[in-house]
């Protein structure tokens, strides 16, 4: 039986934005003669640089300060150019089509509305979701539970009726703290994480769909 609502994370779950962002940061580190192992970088996935900051990490490694405003702008251009050639995660549209009308669908993300709503529109996925809850819609982002709590209140669906689909440990912790069931689908970066806190781990969206629609 499907839950009353399924709440999807966006980055790394519906679109593989995380790899492009990590690759851009890796180039920044290598330009300074440093490495950025995935096992280190993964700490900020699903949250922001208040959780762990590659900027502070690079400054600590090099003993230097940087013009982050200029570097951030340049890196963002690289990231968006790479993502412009991508579509949604494989199986995303098929899964959403199979769930549409059977349960309520929403997106909950630590990213901004401009980023999430913009990409959902470009991917042609916005029509599937009745709500997007993003940075700024609650006092704190993941791993705090605020965003998931805010989405639950907006939908008027209790946490016990919500299933969360996440790609990051920060996201899983956010959902669990909010009192929700959380399934994890690791991506190329978060596959290094230990998802023992998740209620279930699926290898991809097709496996998730088979599990949801067969129960």
C-alpha cells in the first residue's frame, strides 16, 4: 500500500547535479595542488557549507585565502553548462508517471526555489509535484527536520503518512528526525556513505518503483 505522500529530494535524487558540482570543486582543489576525496566532500551533500565547507578546507590545506565571489561565479557557469546536457535521473519520469494520481507527490530540498523549480521545469517534471519546499521555507535546512516538517504541514499529511526518498545521509537524518520513513538511493558520491539509518536502501529509481508498486 502506497503512503499518503512521497517526498523526493531533488539534487542527486531526481537529477544528478551532485557529480557536476563535485567535479567543479575537484578542479578548484587540483588547480591549487590539492585533492578532494569523495569521502571528505560527501559531508556537505544534502546540506550546505555550514555542515562542512570545501572553502574552509582548501584554505586550511593551502594556508591561503581566496576570492570566493569570483571563483564561485566561474564555477557556477561550469556547473550549469555541464548540467544543461543532462536529463533527469534514469527512471525518474517513469516512476513519477506510475505514482501520479495514486499518492501525493512533493519535493523537499536544501537548495533554493530558483534552482529546484527551474530545473524541474526544464526537465518537464514540475507537473508531477503539488508542492516544492526549499531553502527559505523553514528556519533550517537538512540535516535539521524543518524542511520536511514544513512540507508535511503544507500538505496536511502527518509525518507518519510521508515516505521520503533521499540520496544523502544528511537528508535521511532530516526525514527521520521529522518522524518520517526514509528510503535511500545512493548516487555516485553518496555511495561511500553508511545508510544504516535509512529504513530501506534501493539501488535506483526503478528498484524503488518496483518495491512501492508491488506492496
